[in-house]
C-alpha cells in the first residue's frame, strides 16, 4: 500500500517554525562556552549563593570571549557584567564594581547602558556618586551613545543621582541646555530642580558662615571670661595674703608705700625741705623691721 502523499508531509516543529519532511531539519546552534559559563555563574549566584565562585566564573567567561567575534556576544558580555556586579555587591565589595566593569570594557564610552545604569544606582545608594561622575560624563558626551534610546533615561539619572547631590549645578545646566533629548517640559522641570538646589546651597553656605562666626564669638567670650576668672583668683589670693600678715608687717608695708610715694613725688609733700621727715620715716621703718 502506498503511503498517502499528505501523510508524508507531517509537520515537524523546530527552530524557524513548521518544517515539512522534505526539508532538512536545522539543528539549534550550540551555545558558546561563554554562554554556558554565564548560566553556571547565574546558578552559583542565585541558587547556591556562592558569590565568590560566581565572580570567578564570570571572569573565566570574559577570558573566553576574547576568542569569539566582537559582535556575536554583546548580550553575553552585558549579562556577565550584571552577574559580576551583583556578586561584588553581595560580598560588600561594591567599591570595586566600576573598576571591574571598566577592566572588561576598557573605556567608559563602550559600557552598555544597562551596566552603566546599575553602576550609577549602586554608587548613589552607597552615597558615593562622585565615583561615577567622570565615567557617566564621558559616556554621555560620546556621539555614538547620544543616538541610543537609553540615552535620555541615563541623562536624567545622571542629573538626579550624581550632579545635583554633588552640587555640580553648572554641569547640570550644561547637560540640560546642551542635550536635545529633553522635551520642553522636562527641560523646565530640570531647570527648576537646579534652581532649588542652588538656593539650598546658598542657604547652607550662609548658615555655615553664621555658625562659624558664632563659634568665633563664643571662643572670644570664653577667653575673656577665663581671663576675668584668673584675675579674680589672683586678687583674692593677694587679699588673703595681705590679711594673713601680722600687724607690724602690715604697718611696715604701709610705711614703705608712703616712702615710695614721697621719694617719687617730693614736690607734693614740701619738696626738698622734707628730707628730715624722710629720714625719720626711714628710721621708723628700720625700727619696725628689727622688732618684727
């Protein structure tokens, strides 16, 4: 019995849709070594939580990518970077993220938008946006990147997460004014945010100057009060010492004072005619000194 021609055309499902039996079945291309390592790294990261091993696997995959065509593995490269960034962050080695991805891509302008976005979000969350300032600026200034659909989102992210927190207001205005990706509404909103940040910056500077002035005034007042306290202590000490002296010694001190006054101002007590009086005072002083 002949086979029905219709039954000889049983459709087979494979890559590319339905195939007839008369067409050769095309085998699915074998995944590259880098793709296999990517799966292994993702498994180590998510399932086994072995972050160190996941990072080492990503680095092994990167070494293998050097032998493959440059344009054939862009998605694998980006995915390896995402896994590596997550592994470093989980090991609390987030400071190494930027240098690690730059070691993979050599120059900032070649970073994939997704990788750059993750770097900005990570360093912004860790309150170190200055670490990615130069990298993102270089990426945004590259002419090839300005035509990417992700460019506007990265420019807004750079404005909100890097430039404004760092107080780089002039750079923020240049980015908004010099980029054609912002709509008029977005540009006005960005300029309003920059104006608000500038006012806050001025208030913070004036508050800092007032605080510094008050601190200086407080320091001067403190020094003056300390000086007054010291003088009072010295005066109290001198008074206590004076009243602790015997009567004769006190009288001796008073006579010595009179003698000094007379010697320095002889005209005030009769001029040269008072010499006998001075001799008598001197004799009295000597007598008191001997008796004391």
